[in-house]
C-alpha cells in the first residue's frame, strides 16, 4: 500500500507523487527517450517489466504477452494483482493512482531489485498517457476489477466484476498514433526482449502470441547458464558451462562461462535485467577475477616461463563465451553516463572479481581435465599473439603494411579524401579488368580478389598477414590490422564487395565479410562495408535495354512488354557484362544498388558466421544455399 503521512503536512515528495500526466503528453521524449520505434517498444517493456518485478518478488511464475490483431498489446501475469482498495483520504483506488499519477507506482513496491525502476522505469502511468486507450484488469480478493482510460484519463471508476478465484493483472493498451512516428510492432524486437528476460530469470515462463494467433514459449530453467549454452550451441566446447553465484545485502552476482575452440570473445553483461553493452565495473571485475584465477593455475601446473611471463587478460578470453548478471537495489544503481549503458557502482568490481577468482580456483581444482584444456587454449593464444607480433614487426620493418608501397594489383583512385573514395573488391582478375574499364577513376579504386581466400573464422593474425591476398587488402585499405588498427588511416569509406550472383560468389563475399567481422570490425561498425548487387537479367525490348535484379522484377518487366519482342539474358557472372553495362548496373552511384553490411546483434551474427564458416560442411552448404543472396541474412 502507498505509505501515507498521518499528519496534514505535505512534503514536496508527496506532491510529486500526485503529479498528473500532462507533462507526459506534452513532452513524451523526456519520459520514454523518443517517439520513434524505439520509444514505442519502451511502452511494451515498461508494462512487461512491471510483471517481471512481480515475478522477481516471488509472486508471479508466468507472463503472457499478446500482440492483438488491432495492434493493441495485452500483458498478463499471475502475480498478486495491483491493489484496488481506496486511498483513505482521496477516495481514489490504488489502481487508479498507479495508472494516472506519475511515480505513484514506485511507492508500494516491496522488491529490492526492481527492473522497472532501473533504466527506463517510468511507470505504467506513462504508458497510459501515451495510449489511445488502455484497460487494466485485476484479479484480486476473489473478484475481477476493471478500469478503462483514454489518453491517460479514466473513463469511469474501477468497476467490480464477477467473482473469481486466483490472482493476477492484465494490461491492454493501444499506442497513440498522434504521439508516435510509427505504431508498428516489430515482432523480432519484442521476441528478443522477452527471450533476454527469460534467460536472466531462471524458471519464469514467458508466452508471446503473434497477431496470427501463434504462441511461442520462453522458459529456461538454467537462467544465464542456458544463455551461454545457447550461444555456444553449434560450437566445439572445451568445458561444461561453469556457473557461479554469490549474494550479499547490497548486491547479487551470477556468472556463467564456457570456452569454445574459436578465437572470439563474447561476454554479455546485465544489471537488473538490463543489458549493459558498454560493460562497467561488473565486467571489469569479471576480467580481473578470470585473469587472476588462470594465471594462478598456470603457475601451479608449471607452464613454460615464456608463457607465464606474457599471459595477458586478452589471452584468457579467446574463445570465451560468458554472461554476467548483477542485481543491485534500484535506489543505489549508478551508471557512468546518461545513456545508462555502463555500470559505475564501485562495489560491483571487487564483488564479481572475488566471486570469479574463488569460484574458478575451486572449479579448476575439482575438474583438472577441463582446466588443462582451458590452459592449453590460453597458452596457444599467448604464443600466437607473440608470433603475430613478431611476424607483423617483420612486415612493418619492410614498411609493407603501412601502405608505403601499395599492392601492384590495386588500381587506385586519384581522390585522397577517404570520405569521398570507394574501393571495389572484385571477384577474379577478368571481372577486375572490366571493372577497371567501368569505374570513375577519380574516386573509384579496384582490387581484384582471387577465387580462394583464407577462411579467417578461426585464424590467428600471424597466419592472416602471411596470406598474400589478405595482405594486399590490408595494405590497400591502409588502416592496419589487429591491435595496431587505426581507422583514421582508412583510405576508403566505401568498401564494396562485388562478386558473381552465384553460390561461389556468395561464398567469397562471406569469406570477406568474415574477415572484416573478425579482424577489422571497426569497418562494419562505422558502416563502411557494402555488397554490390549486380543484376540477374538483361531484357532487351526493341531498342531499349532493361535490367532486373530479381525474378519478380524480371516478370514485371516482361508483363509490361505488351507484345513487344523481348530478348532475355540471364547473367551467370560479372564476366558476361561489358564495361558500360557493369557501370550502368552496378557501379554508377546514380543507378547501382548497394547493400550495407550492418551487425545489430553480435550473438546472432556470430552464430551466422559459425554456421557459414565452421567445420560442419553439410550444414554450411545448406545454409549458403538457403541464404545465397544474403537475402534474409541479418548482416
Ligand atoms: C504493489 C503491491 C502489490 C502488487 C503489485 C504492486 C503489483 C503490481 C503489478 C504490475 C503488474 N503486475 C503487478 N502485480 C502486482 C500487492 C501487495 C499485496 O498484495 O500485499
């Protein structure tokens, strides 16, 4: 129940509790960040997290989310139900206060770890204010109770419904089209938010029903342990998932970790169910604890001195998949910046470091076989790093990687401003020649790429810079590689992969994207990587030539032919086009189609690459055939 002062002196705090919703309608961005798709989806997670809090408090076990065909969303839980009794002084029900007053919700929470109070904790009333209509149903005290609102204003008092058994809360709302620039729900975004929460709160069951009536269930008994196992699901692993947990009055921490035979580090961190993409003190603590436990064990089993002397934190994290989840009472959470993506609570660092250090010491003692495999991997990482440095130093001494002598195969452009320059990475020398004839040499450079390039999915740097084709590419780009990457020195801000539209072509494109993703990720993060989409068909209608980039377009053009004689040619590769055609269809900025390579979700991309580039060849073949045109690949 709301805490209510028995005297009649109101403090500023009490007044704030009773503030209405006008400010929310006036300046929605102040409350939900933005009024675009992101802000829209905050409405849903806000209501969802109120139910998650009820589960965290130990009172709800299941949450149902339904995207209704009329675009409204219903979220229901089997918790205690929002209190409906009347406030003794104002005569307003607690439910109505929650739904119509700013911050009223926080007043009667009794959980220490509230999700909803965390990052965007604005309360259900904000959602109400920004909804065309909203309806709450509460099952409590043996009755159903219901209240409806329009743009945050009650249509009437809370109505008592029929007698029932059981308890819970269901909120249904329709976002206001006048407020949001879009009111279209993104099912994938919603599914991701729900899956994330399901992984973090072991044993809480989520159901999501799509507008077509199909329901998916998300339930993970193992919490973050299941999350780590899921990320590594298609990989060779070195140990079983290690799970560590510790609670104190002020903080609770859980860590799950497992090594795979790759070289990528994938560590997710969370505070009160909110992802912290920029890490912070909990992540730092994790790294400190891990490095300490591994170097201690390395000493104990007597690794060679040259390894012991040079193990770095980074070496201990090659091929590591981990999740760190800390819970801190809402009122003491500190974030480093306004965007709240980096945890700043100093106590989290030592707490997690100690948990990981002690926990791993014990684990290694009890599981010497797994410990040996992990230590072998770390040793390999250390040695490879030393070898890569030696190899790179040798090449650097010759000045090669710095671009002082550009590769002979590169046809450079004359423009020196990187932001105006493009480089086409073209499959094969013959298409490279055509591209040279088709380009605008002022700002378009051409680098032919041989048919076979190294699969860099699991290659260390020392191997990569010995591979001629990739060395040429690194030199042409000018930004270096590995820990000496300097993205400011990149010579082109558009790097365009141009391959044949067939399975071989997409394999080469995939190898190149893998190389960038694993070894020059800044290029993808900055949005510099593109795929050129050459046409699939040339259609000659009388004197006119048209190009089609997919079957649908081809059919459309043929339909419009109106009895004219149409000559259809299917392009099997870039080589079948002459320079003019290649320019018109694929290289002229006025008429070409480029697809930008972006990576929204590192885990998902990681899995795509594992599938594409891993050792499971039949699986890879199937995948490449399915996604040959990158059509629905999330990259
Ligand atoms: C405060 C007190 C009580 C329940 C809730 C909040 C509550 C809020 C929400 C929001 C969504 N689902 C919810 N379920 C419960 C109950 C206090 C009591 O019964 O003693």
